[in-house]
């Protein structure tokens, strides 16, 4: 019996090694999601002076025939970080500390109470404040998020936790949504945390959210597959100066347990294609964003981040494989807006993803008031009826 076991173990190890070496993609059954059918609801400030419109009570009703009767999970999205920045020093997100985010916290508390008063079984994700985009500001990867922002974030979340009933915190608050849709600046596969301060910050947040003090809450990330993914490397090959966003997503999702759930935004609904010029040849190329639907479909099916052609993404010449101990669930962000009835690209989402069930889903509707539109909420409810 022992000889048989050793032989089995040897064969299993050899097959796993060859799969990684020769890029063999074996489809894995997606785990049954213990969270699913979310919608994004805006809270807080739209800009430095204007607040988002308060959500309508009818969005949270669960009676038969209500707008979103097939939705029981809400992501309270805080919008852009610069609505809360200090105008005298726009790069210093931490300039005014907790004061920057009090209006966001108060708005979040108000919507939590609104939802749970209407729907006692609702599950809610609280948003982090948005992070400033270091890529766009040109700031080097030296901003120490954890040192500057972790104490502020802890005060922010503790303020919310203290303001709502303990039973609501325990029973209704499912976790925290990380309101940053990409990893800024370069990243290293060999020293992931020390090479990128943002990844280290995410890890520190996860450790805090997982404590008994915070209530063992989960961590959700919804990164976007955006233009820069293929700007200078259309095959998703890492370039040190401006590496693919998808590569960075793959490294975090495939090789860390920072996030319990990573839901991918295809971006295709809002932009069908992207044209870029190769800086070395001056030749223009067009990338079809429909390929991003294949990125999502392949990744959800295999439960690891893969490229649009089903291959591993690469860091240099190294495949970004999923490590054996990774439990992150991969899901889908559906996208729409007020024009969903005339934008045929939404139908492509349904066509490509319709057979993907029992996985985490969320809907982003393009604006704070869009969920109240008949064309929008009927499509969300219809899709979630079978997913």
C-alpha cells in the first residue's frame, strides 16, 4: 500500500510540473461562491462639493416584483479619492487624516442603516476610500501607504463600526471592498511586497480585516482590464517600464491570498477597441476589447488569471502560475449604463458569461442614479434570476 501511495504521489507531482512547464491549462470547476449577485451603490462625495444622490428605498426591497428582488448583496462604492483630497496639497492623501473621510463614513453609515431597515438579511461591503493613482501623478513607488494611511483607515472603519448596531456589523457587514482598480507602478515577482508599497498596504489591510477585533471580515477587489494592459505589450508580456495591469492583477490573484474575491472588469462595454502605436516601429495596432471577455471567461473557468488566449501571463519569461495554497475566488463584474438597451456590447457579456454560474458576480451600472432606470434594474434582475 505504501509503495502504491508513493507511486501515486510521484505521478501527481510529475503531471503538475509538466503542466506548468508546457502551459497546459486544465479547467477547474469554479467553487460554489458563498458570495454572489452584488450591485454597486454609490455613497459619499461625487466631487469635492457634490454628494452622490441618496439611493432609492425601492432598490433594497425584497418583495416579489420589486426592482432588484434577486439581489441581496450591496457594495457601497466611495467614488474617486480626489473628492476627499486636500486641495492645498493634492498629492498628500493623508494631509488631513480622518477628517478627509468623515463625510464618506457618515454617508456609508446612513446607507447601511437604510438598507438594513428595509432588508434585515442584506449583506453589505463597505468601501475603502479610493487611492490616488501614482501612475498618473508620476509619483515614484516610494509613497508608504501603510505608514501614512493604515492608522487613518483603521480610525475610519472603527468610526463606522461604532456607529452601527453590533448585530448589523456581525450579521450584515460581509467585508470590505478595496476601491482601487489597479496596481500602480512596477512590481516584482520575487519580492512582491517590498517591491510595491500598494501591495504591502493591501496585505496589511487584509491582516487587519481578518482579526477578531474587526470581526473576521472578507476582502473584495474588482480590478479593471484597461487600456494600459496592452498599450506596449499586446500579448500581456511584462515590460519593466510600464508593465501590463493584467500582469499585476495575475500576480496578486494567483500568488497571494490578500483578497477573498477578485472580480474582473472587462471594460469592453464602455470601449470596443483601442489603437496604439508601437514606439519602436511607429506602426499602429488595434486591440479589440472583446478579447477581455475571453480573459474573464478563461480566468473564471480555471479559477486563476489567464490571458485572452488561455495561456499563462508572464513576468519576463516566468509563467504567473497559481500557487497551490491560493484560495482567492475569481468572479465577474458585469457592466452597463443608461444606454444598455442600445449598446449591443452588453449582449456579448451575456453570451460569453451566461453558462458561468455559481461564481461571484457584481453589477456596475455606470452612475449613481442608473440603478433606478427600468432598463437597467430589469436586466440585472433577469440575469441574476438564473445566476
